[in-house]
């Protein structure tokens, strides 16, 4: 079946540094990918829509300069958390649709970011 | 805008007992409805979905859900719970024709006791 892979699964960084998280569609092409953020014991909040070859679309309240999204190819989207702070610590999940006709999303396993 | 309410934050059931997780949605048109399961530290796995047709939908792992338009509900059920079902369950609603942008409920954490 369709697989969305995220890397790294876990990352710990120092405050002020930048962290890149990759989201890859392993066996399908995705012109659109979605990035979610999940705080502990809370639901997933859509952060942005990543569009291949164009700028990402950010949800209201999400700082685009803080969370840089690049969708350079049909199988890869990256989320860079710039100048990370402890409040950016969260679980970041990406998703994509392997088959638009099926009308469902496949989610990655998530990337847990801890900022010290 | 669409919204989803999962009124039960935490549910505990005995292994072998039946399960029902509640989900209510708010959306003016016919919604796309989903149930996802998330194990600790994992991503989301789709259990089942409803777009149209038969209002009782069957999913993986023995789960089913029933769409009730009059109640704006999409409750998840399983007749006999297994210990491996312990996880967090999310109901989600998507725009018709715009299923990709979904809104998630706050989740229900299921604990299964022997």
C-alpha cells in the first residue's frame, strides 16, 4: 500500500537552531502534502498545505517564516522549524493522498521534536 | 466551517466488551467522515470512511461506524474489544470534494483492561 515516510522520527535540538523534517511519498507522487502539528494530548492541527513547485499555503495563525515548507519534488516535502524554541516542541505529522480518486489521506508516522 | 466533537476524552472497557466511541460533526453539506487510530508515538491509520451510500460502513480490525444525518453523528463501534485496540481514536470531517483538508476531533483515548 501507499506509504508516507518521515525523517527523522525523533530529533532533539538546542534553542535557536533550525531543524528540518522530511516527508516522502515512497511509492506514489504527491503534488500536495499536508503538515500537521499535534500537541500532547491534543488533536492534530493543520499547519499548512505543501504544493509542489509553488509556495505553501499556511493556515491562519501559523508563522510562515517560522515554519518553512519546501516541496521540491513530487515525492518530497520538507518542513524547517527555524530558530526553534521550547514552545515549538511538538509532534509533526505529514500526509498525502496516493489516489485522489480514493479520497483518503495516508499519514506519516510523525516526527517528534524536542527543543531544549 | 466544519467542526468535530468527540465528547469522551477517555474510555475504559474490559477486553471482550463492546465499544462505542461518539463523534458529532458540524457541517452544512454532506461531509466526508473518517475515523483514524493512533498508537503511541505513531502516525494515523485510517479505520474507515464514509462519503455516501450505505450509512453503516465497515472498516479494518472489526470496526464499523454508522452515519446518522439527523443526529449529525458518526459513532464508531466494535462488538468485542481486544487489548491491542488500546490507542487514541480520532474522528475527522472533510469538505465534500475537498477531502484533503480535514478537521480532526480532539480524540478519545481507549484503555482496555484484562
